[in-house]
C-alpha cells in the first residue's frame, strides 16, 4: 500500500516526497496523495477564476488560462493594449464566461473609444458578477463617454465656423475708422471686463493684466457678485445693467467669455473692443463674440496666446505670450538649481508632472491608460488640479494630487524631473501656465505636436514633441535613462522662458497692444506677434 504523505507544520515547507516543491504546490494540493503517485505539475499561475467560470477546465488548462490572465494584466498596465487584448480574447476562447477577461477587455475597448463593444463586454461581465462596484463604475464611464461624444459634435461643427465668424462678424466697419479708434486708445480708459474670483485661467489673466497694464486709466468691470474693491490699484465695479452700472467708452477688453453679457453689451459703447477667448469652447466663442461684436456692427480684435490657436480663428489676430509671473519660490529655484544636480529622496522614483482635467468635463478622461503607463515608467506621477483624475488614479499610491490655488504651482513643480503636456481639445489647454512655469524651472517638457503650445517648444533643443502616446512613452523612457539629455533640454527651456517671460518684455508687449501705441499691432492681414521675445519662441 502506498505511503501517505503527512502534512508538514507549514504548507510552504518542502514536500516530504522529495519533489523540491512546496507542500501546497505538490501533495498538499491533492489532499494527501500517496508517495507512489505521480507528483503534480508545477503551478505557474496564482490566478484562478470561480468554478462557475472555469469548472470545465482541468488543472493544466486552468493554469494556462491563469498565466494568460496575468500576462494580459501586466501588458495592460504597461500600456501594451493590443497584446493584452489578444491574451484576454484567448482566455475567452477557452472559457467564454471569464468575467475578469470580459471586464478588462471592455476597459481596453473603452480606452480606444469603441463604446458599443466596450458596453457589450462590460455588461457581459456584470451579468456574471452582479453588484460588482468596479464593473458598475466602468459601465457608467461608457455612458459618460457617450455623453461627452454627443456634446463634442456641436463643438466640432462650431470650430469650423470660427474663421467665418472672424471674417463676417468680427471685422466690423471699414478698417480706416477702426484704425483711428485704435490710435485714440493711447490715452483712453482701459476697462477690463470679466470674472475676478477663483484661479481659473480667465480670472487669473484679468488680475494679472491689472498688474501688467498698471492702475493708471485702468478699471475692472466684473460679472462676479460682491467683488473685491481693487486689484493692483485698479478700481473694481460689479456690472449691473438694472442700475446702469456698465462699462462705457474707452477700450473694452473682454478677458474670457464665460459670463453673460448679451443683456447689457449693446448699452456700453466702446472706442475699441478687444477679446481674449481663453478657455472658451467653439460654441461659446460663436455666441459670445457675435454678441460682443453687435452682430458685425463693430470690430472686435482677438488676442490669442499662440499662433496655432490664432490660426483656429482664421487670420488677422494678435498673438501675445501668456503674461506668466513666476512665483518667487520658483524664480529662486531657477537661479540656483541645475537639473542634473537635483536629488530625489526615493531613487526608484523619477517624478513626472501633468495638469489635470478641465473642470467642465463630466466624462472620465480618455487617456487614463496613458497616465498609468507614465506612472509605471516614472515610479511617481504628480497631478496638478486633478478633477476627475482623482477617481481614476486615486487608488495608486504612486500618484500625488495637488489642488490648484495661488501657491500650488510651487509645491507641484518643485520635486519634478519632467513635465508632460496633455491635449484633449485645444480650447481646454487654457493659458499653458503649468507648461511655461515648468520650462522656467528648467524642467524638460514633453508636448504633443497637436498642442496649441507646440509653437513654444523646439523639438530636441528645449523640449520634446510627440505625436502618439506610444511615442510619448518611448521618449519619456529615453529621457529618464539619458540624464545628460534631460539636463540639456532643461537648461535650454529655462533660457527660453527667461527671455519670454522677462517682466519688462511682458509689460512692454501687453501695454503696447492694449494701449494701441504701435500702429503695426492693429488689425492686419496675418497674425502678428506682439513682442520680440514671443517671436523668438515661434521661430
């Protein structure tokens, strides 16, 4: 009679049969087999599906499917989605009711915006595992993505109409009379119109222009209720059409478009009108700019932060660099730090920074897999102004979030080794404040070629441009390995930012444009750059 192998004190102890395997992987998995029995084949995978899903598979087939599942998950978290999808489909070919394979394959399809297939797979997974919170969450993301796609369609149509708007509604009356109005703005009152509260780009820009333009002959008219009384010495007045508190005469500068003005804009006459449509989606631009232009009755000059953004509106618009004012802490770091001399407390981490999602977006960002791959490569991801990214990335201990406020940029950028600019829609890129501050700090930056701020990056000289997410990950990996390249890019970026955001250059550019002191900066047949420092960036 064959001898029965007794269980050792620990299932992790070597099996007494002499196979060299742990007891739990040998006779312990057989429930007490005899020494004369053939030892079980080594188990290669720890993944096991419920018996309701894999009950028809023998031990070897189940182990093979487990290996496929583990390999697929590794490929998925590493950004190799095609390979992961192939392995998940192979598991489903052998065991069609594997809920994890259905779910994860659905997540991949969601990331690739194949929403119908994503819904089919995720619903199939949920049918196998009802009341499973993670699966239910991802099914809601499919619905959110459909809503976002539906909302994006009007924006895409409106985007095509922006050049037509510029030509027909914003050009206004004859150029000679408009030029004369612009020349008179040298001594005119400057009336900045917009929101002043919060740290959104439009409110930040309005407050910053108060500093740049100076308080002399400058006033602020805000749509906020109960505003502060002064900003940088400029008097602040709340717009109230009911009592006639309206900006009248002078140069009207609309900073941002995300406020209601149609009820009073016709009653506030202006000698000259300038609009800065920062962060405004195409549909909002069409509605608000048409109202500000009084349906073509007066000229509206557009000011954009890059030539690429200006081109979206056609020709004849001003291009002036964002008036970045570097926080003192960052300026001090720029003066004393050299990229390759910085130290990181955790040598396994190479912190990479990104800016978060636009606050108006309700759907989950569609580049979550890309961000997870960045985290895997860098070991540490810092997210400024995270928005919904908290829900998608919050479970990863390698990800840190920084709420945006007037001091947060310093804490966000200081530990970084690289900054990656993201693009969804060009109108969501805002003023590029984080990108420019990263350059000023001497960080190497990665910027999409499709970004409206790619104009400011010379590929391979003061930053790196990328087309696809795969290219971005490859360049990021290269940058982490090549510290000399990272240092070189960082120094060049710091030098460029120093020229671009020199306080005297910023002040000169904006004052010359808004106060109309230079006729060459008025309406022209092609986009013009309002300062020499800006021109250098796009050359």
